[in-house]
């Protein structure tokens, strides 16, 4: 019984698929470096142009209002938007090559894993085959004694090969996972860059239309220009004074809400428009669901009936007692169609989540104890949580993911919750447009 022919074939199979290096067709190192160098140089120039244009824009905005001044401001804003578009186009170009390379690398690694599985299966079959052969059979099956030692060495080699194959599969799997994570980050960055391009393109269209309107005015049309100024101010006044409805508390003006969000953003890094969009979304949901625990509400809306009994009821009593509020008549959110209710105030924190944030909220607002139903404290709580969820980095993907985590926690990736993230990002775009109007000189 001689296994050498099969074994030699197996050894060749093993060596080919485990030791052959992975090859990825790509640019030569020289070509890649040349392309990267050119893109880096152009990106540095674009960023320098953005900084210079920003400075000119700020100087011009400080001048007294006039038609020529406003036209120049619009020109700078259009140039700024075009520069930002090019900046993001360069980022996409740089990401594109890397994404393609990583996709090929993942494909190669995945193929290698499958080949390792096949190799490992064959090795295990061969090990089992040799294990079932008794020592007398091995000795009697060899024509000469030296063949016995060859087969024995072959058996030891197979065992070592099995171990080596396991190690190769493990290392390849780890490498594949790292590549997939990096690839997904690159794709997110590319999607974010495309979103910025879309937004800046809209800004260009709006600014071009306004610039065209101003250019149509003549020097004799001073009265018309004054009318435009008055129209802008009236529009700002309407936006600033509009009610910003909040969940389970008194509404405030949009201007007040913006001021709070901007003030807190300086400490949290969360974009004001995005933070306001979260609060707006929570209020919109509240309008659909209704409220509980108000004076006169039926027994099934009482806090003991809607709150998680072991998680939230004790913290709730501690919170309202510290604030001097009546636990029987303090408004809370009702339960959704599933789970428990009891979320408090505009930011919709449940009691067990609010308590760990109390000290951090007080550090930001100066209010001790913080009150979930006080707008500024609620705004602070929301922004702190959003920062913890990754929103401070900005970008469409990071903000949308943070919104989904805010709403659904560990179930944020469930497609059924996508509506929340999509709605928040639409609201954030609307909020940003209004904030831009308020901040335009």
C-alpha cells in the first residue's frame, strides 16, 4: 500500500494555493505616485484658494450694503462653492483608485480563502485515510523499509500542512475583514463628497439667480434695491420668529433654537442644523403618537403603566423629585406600537439614560440639576449623545448613522428604521438653508 503518488500530487496542490502570492493588477508604483502627487498638489492649491476666498468674502461682508457689494459677495460665494466642488472631486478621484484596488484585494483574498478550504478538506481527507491504516499494514505494504519512513514523513508533513492551512485561513480572514472595513469607510467618504457637491451645486444656482436679479438693477433703481434689502430683512424676521415646536414643553422661536444649537455646537462639535433636525423629528413623531401622564389622562397613560418597571421608574422618581415636579402630572411620551414609553422632554431621553448624562449636561449648560423639559438642557443632552454616536465628525453618512442610533440603538441598521435617518437628513437640509439666510449679511 503505497501513498506516495497521491501524496506528491497533494503536496503540489497545497504548495500552489498556499504559497503563491496574491497578485492585484494595478498601477505601477511610479504611476500611482505621480497621480497622487498631482492630486495632492492640486488639492493644496484648492484649499489655499478656499482660504483666500473666505478672507475676501468676510472683508466684503463687513462693508456697508450696496448693490455692487452684494454682487461681489455673491461672486465670492459662487467661487467658494465651485472651489468646494473641485475639492470634493479631487477627494473622489483619490478615493476611486483606492476603492477599486481594495475591491480587487478583497476578491483575491476571498478566492484565497475558498482555495484554502478546498486544500484543507483534501488534507483532512488524506489524514483520515492514513489514520485508518494500521502500523503492520503500513510496514507490510511497503516493498522496502525505507518506503515506510517516507510514508511516515508524509503523514507528519500532512499534519503540519493542516496546521499551516488553518493559520493561513485565519490570517487571510483577518486581513479580509480589515480590508472590508477600510473599503466601507472609503465608500462612505465618497458618498459624503458627492453629497457636498450636490449641496454646493444648489448654492451656486441660488446665488446665480440672485446675482442676475441684482445685475438687472440700474443705478437709478436705488428704490428697488432698498426694496430688496427690506424683503431680506422681512424674510429673516419671519424665519427667526417662527415657532420651533418642541416635544412635551413650551415652544420657542426658531431664532432662539438656532442660537442655542450654535452655542452648544462650539462645545460638542455637532452641526447646529443636524441637532435641530433631530429635535424636530422627535417632535414630529410626538405629534403622531401623542403624550402621556398629563393631568386628566386615563389610567393606562399613567407613568407606572407606560414605563419599564425596573429600568426607568426609580430614575424617573429621582429626577422629578430633585426638580420639584409632580410625578403624576409631568408629561411623558407614550409607548410606540412596541416597547415602553416614558421618554422625557424635547430630546426624548428615557430616565435611565438621562441620569448618566446629568453631570455632563450641567458642565455644558451651567444648570444644576439639569431639567429634561428645559429646552437648553434638552438641546445639550441631545448634542452630547449625538457626539457620542459619532455625529461630531460631520458628513452625511456619520450624521445619518448617528440619527439612526439615536432612534433605534443597536437596531440602527434595520431597514425598517431607515425612514428616521432619511427624514432627519431632509430636515437638516431645510434647517441649514434657513440658518444660512439668518447668517447672511
